[in-house]
């Protein structure tokens, strides 16, 4: 039984040729149809030149040499040289054109895939490993580049060459041509065996490469754990095993190629021997000239070269079919959350009133096939400018609530309204532009400080960036950086502390001046000094702005206008800090538990 591929491994190869996939691939050639036509014309001209040299040889041996015609011989030599030079120029132009064509299509494909990545919702990324997605936009697109630059168009050259040579040989002497072609059934048999072996070897290479990529991605990401538990030698050994398997798969592929090409050369030699044997006998009988036999010897050598090329292109085609199937599967993936057909505009300026009406949401189903509800019948209203805190145990549904408000997920039942407009009726860009979100796990790009605040928004001025940074205290550590706001931060902001990254995310949110500010455990990872800076800045910014604060430390939200207490997906309590303490319910127990833990520490 064939084992099921792991999460990071590539799927098994499909058909070596799929007409449906090929038709879809050929659509990418349509914008460049005139270049394709020019490339095919150049290939036809190059192929036509392949038959000129042997024909000139025939004329030289049958006419110029017997007649001792030096002038004709000189003209034939010049014509032969001109043919070589013209062939060089045509091949250069054709190669330049097809390579440019492949690069343009690769560019178009990568743009299309990246646009698709940008539109897919978060659940898609939860189901697909990063390494696999990167392979789509790099390795798979590069495979298709090879198909377009060295396969689809250039295969016409091989076909033209075969057709012209067959026509030339049949025109000179059809009997000798048939004798030359007598080895073709054996060539076809060898190509069939090679195709089957190289297909299996190619699949093995892809699977083993996927295993190495998955292994490296996880070990690089988790290098701290590897070093902490002294697993370096063990992981190095595992990497050696995977690399050894990858090496062996490549060596098998090389072995098949090393066998195939000499076999084709052997059949070529047999064909040449048959030409010499039959042609020599015909020369003795006076039915064939020496020039014809010499031309046939050259034609035979040129005839089997395209056959070798076509066998290699089969392997290229097979890889391209597998890559195109994966790419088109990605491009055909429909985003679960999209803009409505006729979006309703939100009022401007945004008042910031938020309303949840009997909202139910589940990520999946139970074993019985029923929804595994994360939120159950949630209803509440946040008034414009109100600061509302959301608390509860881990898994109570706090973050899910925010994801629904931002439309990262869609509720199965109920409605969420912003300023009286159901958010499912609002364009995603319009909705999210009214909100600023600060997460506990801050993501920063490797570019400079200013970019991480403006995120490429060209209309955002430097003064606006610095003002946002000043209001949250970012300027205090930015001024100490060697290049200030132009200082690159490294991957994921590695050059900054956790607290500094958190402050920078606040500056990012404030620079966009959102009508609604959402903080998801935004201060849980910072020390007391920076937390004080954040609290002071946010208190000022939240004035007149609707704010939702998900908090783990209850001490940070005691000044909230209202606190919502969630438990097992239900809204159990609501009120101010003091009102909830007086009730002696869930909030009071959470507060007491944290007070005891703080005292013990």
C-alpha cells in the first residue's frame, strides 16, 4: 500500500500529458501571439537550414569534384559557410525570443499567484504549510518557465527538423531512406523504456526534495529548541539521511540518461552502417552516387538528434503538467470571504457603533456532524466612543469575536453591524480601513522603521509617521538607532525587543487613524515600564474613538467603560469593573485568582 504523503510533501504526479491543463497553459501565450509566431518561423528557418549542408556536400561530390570545377567548389564552400552563419544568427534570435517569452509568462504567473495569495482568507493559510505555498510561486513557476522557453515552442523546431530531413532523404533516394529508418522501431522501444524509468525517478526526486524542504523549514524556524535541547547532532544526522536519499534519486535519474543517450548513439551508428553497406553496394551497381551516400550519412546524424531532444522534453512536459496542476488548483481556490455583489457604503465619518445580533460561529464539526460552536448566541452593542474590554478564560471565544468583526471569518448565524450596516454587505477594504488592530504576536517586515509604520502607503507623510511614533513612545528608541526611521529591522523585527515591537505596532495602528481600535492581548508580553507607556498613549488616543480591548491581565482594563465576560462561547456578564466585582460572579473569581497569583509571585 502506498503511504499517504505528509503535510509538507508534494502530491504524486498526475498524467504526463493533460489536454485540459495544456489548453489552459497555452492561454498565457495569447498576449504574446506574435512573438510565438515569430519564434516558430525562426525555428522553421533553422530547421530548413539543416538540410542545406548535406545537399551542398552532395553537389560538391557529384558535380564540382568530378568536373574539377574550382569555382563551383568555392561557391559551395561559401554557401556552406553562409548557411552556418545564418543558422547561428537565427538560433541566437530564436533562443533570445523564447527565453524572453518564458520570463514574461513566469512574471505574469507570479503576479497572478501573489494576487490570489492576497485575497485568500486566513483559514486557507491554516490548512497549507508555508513551504508548500512558496514552492508554488517559485519552483512550480520556474518549471513552467522551462516549458515555455525550452519546450512548447522549441518542440516545433524538432518536428520541423525531422520533417525536412525525412522529405530530403525520401526525395534523394526513397529505398536508402527506408533502410535508414529501419532502426526507428528499436529507437521507439528504447524511448518508451526510458520514459517509464525517468518518470518514476522524477517523482522520487520531487518527493525527496519536498521532504528536505519541510525538514529545513521546521529546523530553521525551531532552531532555538534544537539548540536548547542539544539536538544539533541528531538533526544533522537526519538531514544527512534525507540528503542521501535525494542524492540517490538524482543518481538514478542520471544513470537512466547515461544509458539512454549511448543507446540512441548505438542505433545511430547502426543506421550509418546500414547506409554505408546498402549505399556502397548501390554505388558499385551505379544506381546511387557518392554524393547521395555522403548526404545520407550527414542526414542520419542530424535525424536522431531531435529524437533525443524530444525524449528530454517529455520529462520536461511531465514536470510542467504536475506543476501546472498544482498552480491551477491554487488559482481555482475560492476565497470563503469575499466582497458582496453590490457593496453598501459605510457612513462617513464613521461613528464607530458596533452591534452583535445573536451571533453563532463554529470552526468545524463534532464527531456527530454537528457544529462545534465557539460562540453561542452573542448579542451586545458598543456605543460610539465607548471603551469595551473583553475577558475570559483561554478558549472562551474572545479572539474569534474580533476575527468575526474584521471579517476574517463569517458567522454561521446572526449579524454583525457597524454604524447600522451589516458588515457582510460592506466591501472588505471599506470595512477594514475603519479599524486598527494590534495583536499580541506582532509581525514586522525586514524593512526600515518608517515602512513598518506606513506599510507602503505613499500618501502617509513622514510627519504623520513621527507624530504617531511620538504619541506611543516609539521615538525614544528609534532616535537611538544608527539610521533612525531608515534603520532596517531584520527578519520579523529581530533587532528590536518584544516591548519595542509592540510599541511599533501601536504606532502603525495610530498612523492610520482608525475609527475603531482593537487591542488583542496587546500588552501581555511587555514589561511594566513599557506597559505604562502603552497605557498612557492608548488612553489619550482612545478618547472619542470606539475601542475593543481583549485583555488577559485584568489590571489593564479596570478603567474600561464596560467589561464583557465570556465563558465557553457565551456572554455571561457585562458591567464596569466595580459592578462585576460586586456581583461576585465569573469576573470576580478571575480577578481574585489573578490577585492571588500576583501576590504569590
